[in-house]
C-alpha cells in the first residue's frame, strides 16, 4: 500500500482537472461563425453557478445526514457542524448574487448576438438547482407554473427530483428536530410558577397561557384589529391537517421558545441554526429577484429561451418559492425583552453551562 507521504507529487493543473474545465467552454457562435463576443462570459458565469450549486449540494447532503439521526446531541460537534456548514452556504449565495453584477455588464444587444443560438436551452433546465431546492424542502406542488417542469426537464432529471421528494427534506427534518425539543415544557419546571393570565385556556401550558396574555396586551393601534389571536392560536396550537403553515405546532413552539430566549447559552447554537436557514431563504429570494430584474432589462416582455414567460415566470418564483417562510412568520408574535415572562429558576439553570 502506497504511503500517504511518499505518493506521487501532484501538479496544480492535473489536481484541479483544468484541462477538462478550461476546454468546457464551447460557444455556439464560434461554431457557426457568428461574431458574439459576450457568449463566452454567458457560458462561464453559468458554469460557475453550476459548480457552486455542486458545492452547496455537498454541504447540504452532509447536513441532511446529521439531521436524519434520531437524536442530535447538542453537546457534540453535530449541531455546531450543521450551523457552520449552513453558514458556508450563506456565504456562497452572497457570491452567487454578486455574480449577477458581472453578467449585467452584458447589454441587451450583446445578448441578442447569440440568444437565438441557445434555443430551447434555458437556465430553467438546471436540474442541480431544482434538486437543491427539493433537498431544502420545496415541493413540486408548491412550485410556480409547476406544469412547466414536466415539459422542460429531461425525463431522467425529472425522475431525480421526484425521487428526492420521497426522501425527507431539510425542512421536514427541521420540523422533526424542533418537535423533539420541548423538554422545556416538562411540568416540574413550572410547578412553582405563578402565571398571570387574563383568560385561562383549558390544557394550555402555563408558559403559553402567560405569553399569550402578555402578547395580546402588547398590541397597539392597527395591530389590535389586524393581528388576530385566532392566528396566534392556529400557529402554535392547531394540530389539524388544515394548518396554514407547513411547520407543525410543536415545531413552531420550539422555534419560538428558542428565538425568545436565544441569549441563554444552550439556546444560542439552535438560534444561530434557525437564523442561517432564514438567511438562505432570503438570499435565494434576492438572487431570484436580481435575476428577474436583469432578465426584464435584457429581454423585456419576450419569452425565455426555454419558452417560459421570461421575467413573468421569475417574478412568480420570487413570490412563491420561499421555503422557510414559517420561521419568518414567528417575528409577528415577538415582544420586547422588557415584557417577556422570566423562566422558572429550575428551567433557567438547565439552559446555562454548569460550573465545573
């Protein structure tokens, strides 16, 4: 067996496969003798996107593997690893957004030099991106103009996406993880707690009895009529199949508790994890928005090369393809720190690092 330290030395270009990478740009305009200088830029930008999608997928697959465990030990490296790798995905999306600026140096007439040569190829056909969305938790029935996917994707790529939908997505695994967390609801922690409530709801946990009352009293002005306590109750306590959110009531409760008391040491890492997911959702929406604005400027109201409605489709995707919007909805029910109910001492002590 070859010793690790005595193996044949690597050469930079061979290690990176540069010969294959740098020969992968084959402008159609060159093959047809058409003068279209900007086609090279167009190809390289989209190839770079696909490489970054591959890296995001690499990070995401490792995160899914950790979350598929029945339990995640918060005292192990697992949660920190997940948060760190989600943070890397966040930084990659920032780079992807910035790449749009480079593509925007191509003007509409520059694009028209080679646009017709692309038909019917389209960025819509990036199965890696569609697979990535599915792994995060976007289902086919939630996609804008879902019938278009059946028409544009190759059968083998559509099958990969359909097969992935059978697997648990990050969204679904997040729901399971959050639903396992309500240790804080254990009754002995609250046995000595005197909650002050205006109206008592049968079988409702003492924490939520108090929080609900304080929240109701915190509403001001138009909020009193615009924000219904029925919506509050539906989000956190409705376990029916007709929920208005995809996250379960138990998951919403845990996510809210983590968000409220995020400054307690043992909740800091879970909060950072939730915050990374919100960042990813926002950055993906920003990327779609930048793409929509660019396409609108580049081709106006014309159809996309793949036959979509072009800018119209992209606008619909911006509005409908938010995966973790249930987490952002929680902000509606936050209150200032000054009125948040203090935790029972026994529970608060469980959420700090014990002295050695």
